[in-house]
C-alpha cells in the first residue's frame, strides 16, 4: 500500500472540501454580523417597551437580556444550517442528547448561576438598592446579572457573589421595610429614682427628630449590674431616609445630655488591681482602670 499516496489523497480531499464550503462560511459570517446588529436592535426595542411599563429595573434588564439571547440563538442556528445544510432540528436535538451530559458537567456552575440569576430577578424581594447581608457580607445591592450579584459593602469595598450562593443560602434584607428598630443599654447608679430615670430617657429619645414618632419608645429595666441598674432602650427609625448608625449616635448624645441635666449618674465599674497575688496597695483599692 502506498501510504504517501493515500495521505495525499486525504489531504487533497480535505482541502477541496474546505474550498467548497468557503462560500457557505462567508454567508454564515454575514449571518452572524446581521445577528449582532439584530441583537442590538432587539435590545433597544425591548428597552423602549419595558420603559413604558412600571416593572422594576432589574426585570427590565432581564427582558433586554432575553431579547438579545433569543436573537443570538436564532442567528447562530441559521449560520450553522448554512455551513451544514444537513442540519435539522431533529439532528440538532439528537446531537445535544449525545453531548448534554458532558456539557452539563463542564458548565454546571455556569448553568446553575444563570438559572439562579433568573429566579432572583423574577422574585419580588432583594431589589437593586436594598441593603442585604449574605455570606457574612453586609452592603447595598448595586447590580444583579444573570451570573453574579454586585454588593457594595458599607465600608466601600465591592464584593461580587455568584448568584447560586445567594439563592441557596439565607439572605437578610435589611431594608425590606423602611422602619428598623435599634437599641442600646443604659446603666444608672443604684441610688437613682428609677421611674424618673425611665421618664428622662424616654423624653430624650423622643426628642431626637429622626426617631419615628408613630412607634412607641420601649424602655425596660433588665438587670442588676456590677455597678448599675441597666435599662434596655429601643426605638424605631426610617433607615431609607436616615443613617442607621447616625440616628443611634444622636440618641446616645440626647440620653447623656438629659441624664446630666437631671443629675443622674451613669456609673462605670471599679476594678481592684492585684499584683502577683498580693493585696492592693493603700489608696489603690478603688482606682478605675
């Protein structure tokens, strides 16, 4: 057998086949270019349509993505049919059936994040602009795509989480409702008139403008501390209009000022120092740390 002659015939056959398909490849490239233009046009049309509706911004993005995706799938199928005239929907389904398992394993994470992104965009909760806590990350949702979610942390850093992590794990939506409750512990000395202290603290908290006036301020005497009787103070504020920590700071200022004006002491614990098991020196028994 003349191996060189057989190899040459095979190469010539491949070259002739490639030359014969060049016109089809050129037409397919033209179809791809037209598909690219059509996808941009479809995105603009979808944008104009959804802008006239009252749906959320993230859903508008989802519809634009599906419009582009639908045009691209159609265009690529037409281009494949031009290059391979024998390609039919039945043969395409059969081919996908053969390779679906391998493709599924290879792109499992991509498909999972894509499907999770669609489901996240379709549900009502967790919209763009919400402050959420997911996987230990607290921040504002800046962008939701079909693959990932962009979260701007309150300290300024941008964190990108795969959609599957957000969809499969618990997510705390901090701004689901406008009003949020905050609290702090206030200690007063043991010789304080407790009803007077409670009234003073309540009046101080209610004087803060950012505290919601339609929600009652809650004050509870909780326990006998080492050097004080502790009150738990709770109030509500609109977290979308006001800085959550800023409101708490104003409440602390108001309570401190009111207790000082009422001559109510906020004690601090006194610690007795010992050194190497020896008793404290004279005059050091009640020195603060």
